[in-house]
């Protein structure tokens, strides 16, 4: 087995004045706190390749993912489309890609962007794809023999909170996939998987940043004097926020959740959380016994492509009206107008199909299974991709049902596509909130969950 780690800067020269994605900001990009990157890992075993890319962007819809895959394959036909994994860390201080945030100025302009923002950033997307090609060329020339192992643990030193259920006192899992040299006991590179919204910087920030995932990479490089490279993949964190200014009085926050939603974190919080994650991830990686590493693997990839219908749940309670209002605005107004624009969009934010009055959205989930020659019971690992911001309870359901056990299962949200928040129908009916509004369908989460569970049943 061989591996190569690398990264390419994806900050354009003309970044000032570009639209930032993730909040309804009043202004465009006015400066830079740090560069944004595309990070990559290329794994090879007997001419069988697995390419994993992590972008410092809010999201990467299916149309952009497919475009990038086709570009890679056109230049490097030896790699298969189903063995390319493309992920967005979900930083809220990076650039808009599909036009929803094209016009700064608040909620009204966000709606305007959803309806009329298509094709505004196509040149940047094409440039991103070319940067990926350059990164792949670099990785393919730097492959070196390696060994692989992984480890997970529950961990939350008061840096993450469930913004909808604070008293839950969530304990996300910190996972690492570690690659060591064959000839010496040193780490080549480290993949870290943790669950937290990259929103340490608030809506009052108008400067470009990779948020805490960028600081995680920076800290790993600092500690190891750049001898170990790093990449970050976000886990199920649709409802998990960083703790910056809210404090940790969970009972009080249960009564006043706006203190979580409206935190005013600064760049110091970005550094703090990124550095804490990096230091613990490296500590976890170094705790893996040498005999647990394997130098031979087999890579298998499975994909489910499916359609999600635009429909509402049947129920009635005190939050029915607000949920129904959101649903009707989307179906009868926003998506109806936006669909006309999306038909002519090169990179639509949803892959829609309409037949009569029925609207549906195409998306995918994937399972990458890496089998090793290790003699212990943990000789396989599943990497599960989901196309959106997966709520904590759905993530736990996948881990509980995993055929390899939660200790050998990693979930990468916002991967291969983005269809916004993914939650249970119970969460939708009983708690509502703002999250259902940007979501394609209230049933998206349940349908995605069922498609993932099919992997384990098969």
C-alpha cells in the first residue's frame, strides 16, 4: 500500500468583494484571516486508487462533484469515479459557489440568490477543478509505502454543544485514520473525523477563513515540524455548534437557545478549538500500538443513487403552522421559480426533477470499505458519506446499526452532494425550528438514513 498527502490553496487573487456563504451577511468578503485549501489523500494498492478530497467550502452540490470527478478521470483514467470522495468541511467563512449568497444584505437577498443566483461563480468552480487536477498530479508523484490503522473515542472538552438540545451534553466521537512509514515509526499523515459546525466565526465576520478545520491542520504541522500532514473530514454535526460565547450553563441554554445560535466568536476561538482538536487527535494517533498497523489493503466502494420527494408530514400540533408555512414558501414559491433558473444552471444547488405537481431531488450515499490484513478483529473500516448536515441522533443511529461496529465506522457529512439539513421526522414534528426551511424535504433525513442502512443489510 502507498499513500500521499497534499493540499492546494483555493483562495483566488481577486477574493476581495466576493460573496461569503453560510450566513445572511450584510457585506461581502472584506479581508482574509487565513487561506482556504483543498486537501487530498491518494491511497494506492496494486494500481487500485482511492482519492479523498476535503474542501474548505460551505458545500459542494452533486453537479459540482460530478463535474470534478469527470475532470479528474479525463486526465487520470486509471482512477474510477466511484473511488473518488469529495467533502466540504462546511466553513461559514468561505466563498459562495452556487449563487444563493451572491447578493449580501440579509434574508431577502438570500431568497433572491436562491431564485436568481445561478451561474454567478462558474469561472471560480472551473478554476477549483483545475486546482484539483494539479493536486492529483502532485499526489500521484509522491506516493510512498505505508501502513494504516485507526482509532476512535468519545470526546468533548466543552467545545461542542447541541444547539437544539443543550442539556443532552453531547459527546461526539473523535476518530483518526493514521498512515505510518513502513520503515520507521513515524506518522506520514493523519485524517481526523470530528463533529462540529465550523462556525467559530460569527455572522459579523466578513473575512475569509477555513475556520477551525484550517487551524487543526496548522497545529498538526506546528507540533510535528511539518513532518506529519493532516486532513479534516466533518462528522454528523447538523445540530452541533462550537462553544464560543454561550457558556456551558446547559439548563439556562435550554431555555434560551438564541444564546447558542447567535454566539459572537472571534478568531481566537477559531484557533483555540482547532488547536485543541489537533492536539487530541495527534495524541490519539500516537496511542495506537505498532502491531495494529497493516501494510496491505483492499478497497471496495458501493453507491446508492436515489430520489427524495418534496412532501410534508401529516400531523397537527402547536408548531404545525410555522413548519407548513416554511414548506409552502419553498414548494409553491422558491423552488417553483428557482427550478426555472436551475434548468439553465451549469451547477444547480439541487438536482431536481418535476413531473406534474411532484418535485423530487436526486442524491447519493456511499460506502467505502477498506479491508486490511491485520490479525485482530478490527481489520475493516467503513467510510460512510451522507449528502448534507446530518443531525446527531441520525449519526448515532448509523453507528449503532453499522455491521462493523461504531469503532470501525466513520461518517463524513456534506460529502458527494449537499441537500441541507438531515433530521428525523420526530425532530421536525416536535421541535421544528429554522433548520427545516433550507432543507429540501422534511423526509430527507429519514430517506438518507434508510439508504445508508441498506449497506449494512446487504
